[in-house]
C-alpha cells in the first residue's frame, strides 16, 4: 500500500513562545499567502477575545503543501485552562512541533503539552524560537529540553528528536543550534516535519471509522463535525452510521451530502477523505464530540475522548438585580441553560449541573481564565447573568478530603520577589524554585492549593504595574489545607437606589476605595467599594449636599474624587466573597450582595450553620 502523501502535526508550546506567529510564517512560506497579500498578524487567532488577550483559546487547523506533501497544521492553546483543546488536537495528529523560547526555555505549559504528546507516543520536532533575542541561551535551553524529556520518562525514540533554530516572525530557520542567515527560509523546519513525523496509519480499504474531535457551525451548512478518519474512507454521497455516546441508542444512518477538507485556511468541498486525513462533515445536527462515523453495515464505535477533569466551579444564574433587563437581550434561565448546553457540546472540559434553584446552574471548568472567557463570550452575545465566587472541586481519597494543587511559574521583576513570597505564604503555598534572570527579572516557581491562587494574578499585575507573567497548571491533589485568610477590606454597600453624587462619594472615599464614579446607577445591596477595615459598611452613595444659607470655606471647596477602581470581570470574580455575586451585563460589571436588603442578610446569617 502506498503511504499517504500528507502529515498531521500539532504546534504545541507554552504561552507567548510563538506558535501562532510560526503558523503565519509557514502559511507565507508555502504560498498560502501571496507576497503582495495583506494579512493580519496571528491570522489563526480569529476570535475577538484571542486577539484582545493575545492568547490562543481554540485549537484550529490549516493545511499547507511542501514538496508534494500536504501538511495539516493544528495550532493549539498554550494556557492550561484550555487543556481540553490541546487534548482534542492531539487526537488529530501523528506528531508535534514543540516550540521553545530560546531565552525562557521549557515552561509549565511546555511540560504539560509534552506529557500529553508522550502519552500518545507522538514523535517531536523541537524548534528553538526567537534565537535572535539578546538574552537567548540556546545551548542551555536544549539541555533543559533534554532534561524535561528525561523527567517525563520519554523513550529513546522520543529523545532522538531533530532540532531546528527559528526566527518565526521573520520566517527563517536553520537545522541545529544557530542563528538563521538573512537568505534562510523555513525549508529546514518543513523538511524536518516531513522526515520526522510519520505518515498516518490506517487502511483506506477497511470498514469506516472516523472520530469527531471538534464542532463548529456555519450560517449556510449548520452544525459541522471536525475530526480524523482512523480507518477506511469517508466519501461524499455515501451512507454512513453515526455512533452516539449512549451505546443503547441506535446509530443514525444518513447520506453524507457535504464533505469538506482543509486547504490553506479554507475548508473546501472534497470527494473523499482517506484513513489518517482530517475532515469536516455537515448535515448531522445531532453529532457530538467523541461520536464515530462508521460503516453502515457494521458500525463499530471508537473509544471516546478522555480529558482531565475540571477543578473549579461557579454558579451561573438569572440576573435578579433592580437594574436587570436594561442592557441584555437574553435574560431567562431557559436561555442561559440552552447556551451552556451548547457550550458543553463543543467544549469537553466544561461540565454543568443542577442546583437547588431552577434559575441557577453550576458550571465547572479547568480554571478561572477558562470560566471568565465563557462569561465574557456570553455577555458579548447579549446575556445578562449573575455568577458566584469560584470554588474548588474536592475529592475524598482514603477517607480524607483532598483539594487540587496548582503549580505556578511567576516571571517578575527581581525587586518584587518579596511580594510573591509574602502573598504565597498567606495562601498556604510554598516556593519550590527560584531562578535569577539576566535582565533584572526572576522566575519564581510556587506550589499552592488552587483556591489559594485565585486572585494572585490580579494582585501581582497591580503591584508590578502589569509586568508580571503568571502561568499555572494542575499539579495533583493534597489533603485540605484549612481556611485561607479573607480579603483585607470589607464590602462597602449602598443602602438605597439612586444616582451616585459627588458629595456622597467625596466622604466615602476617605473610608475606603470606591468601585464606582460620579453619576452611576446604584441599588440597595450593590457593593460600591472596599472599606479600609475588615468590617462591612452600609452607606448612602446618593446623598446630596444640604441646601442652607450657611457657607464655610471648607464646605464650599470643589469636590475632588480619586479615579475609581473599576472592576473587570476577572478582578470582580476574584474579589467577591461567598455571600456576594458578580452581575454581568453587556454594558456593565457590578458586584452585589447575594441578599440585597439588610433584613435578608440578617436572616441568611442566622440560617448559616
């Protein structure tokens, strides 16, 4: 049998090491983009939030031709919160391009994605990117990469990987360790991929088996199933059987009317897709991730996808504040439930469950970033909802309650290391490694309970004026570490509805830090700031100056308000306590008490065990 003339490869790396930039360069080098064509940078990061946050959230595929061989490229996220996307992407490929920054070296997510690849016995091409950096240390980084392979118990066949040095933003590469010349292109990398990554296995003549690893939607074609043909040949116009997750449910038999393949960045209609190739199928509205397209005469399902379990949960509920319904178009529990059901169908690392209230749904995920991205997506779609404080999911091991542990690698200015160590010590964590860099920065590795790291990113961003880099990933389980210290300041709550006034805020800013400014809508139970003391404060934010004929110099001075600490979605979620919620609308992020009136809060405190 002639081996297929294509390769399936995933680009995996830590955040900001240049995966998506390298894909751009490969698309240019292979002629997908013409020299005269104007193309936006990071073309694979097509989602609005991906471009705003500068990260990849969704795994995406493209295809290039090199020396008669088609290379299917899968760009994967670098954040552990989106590990479900990484795991699904690895189901599509036969090898990986492991991208490592020539200055930073292997980082937490490098270890994570490489461990997942080695579990699947996938060979690797190691690419040293950014070798032109002034602080590049390629020889040391390659030693670190070898050590990482040893730490992960890689076999000999995996350790004998080719090394390619690269400057992705310039589209240059060279075999081995070195700096590419000005006339070099990406030939060294593309040749290494074809030589190292094996052609897909599978018999095109065998009975059909094709696994669905992702879902998409088209305005014209409806629901799309994306995956890989494992055995046999998928042909347009032929009848196939769709095997569902419920083994007792009979397979759905239907004629395959729309079969697409990846060509460049486009999906074009094709006649067939053979074993090992990637496909896009339309016309099956009930298809789910993990389903199998099989032979209609003898349908045999493939094993379903397994991904790491969620470690964090929140509740999503109907917005019940007095300002509800002013900005959103999707307001009911039915609409929220339908949207979350849709998310679960396309995101295997999200779980949803019922609560004691029909208007509130529990949502579990990999981390606060993943859940924040979901909430932000929903508010942009016109949803109004209120979400709770993140809580960790626990498990009982040998009769003892265990909680998830996170490993965080923090790249921070050296003069701020004390901030990290002090913050970690109060959060039941410990510093496990500290590496002094050459540019006035230090890389600190810490291990702490997952709940102890909630809010750490925002704290460090504030203290370092946005220069800290924090990367976390799951690092096992440990016995429950006990209560964590509460936040420093108590909530400053409005005692009535109205419009905030300068006179009231001028007095209140002396007693804490405000979350709102002049002329904003407030309501009873809305949190308008953080008090300077731990005790909660009930205040009047709508108070106006008393009109009388008494005038003094101090009273008549113009009001000078400090800029408010306007909460973002992430900082609000991290700040709230158990009895508070974040109200999310398309136009506003507000913090509120779960029980709005003082009498309701007193009753709730009495009922609390």
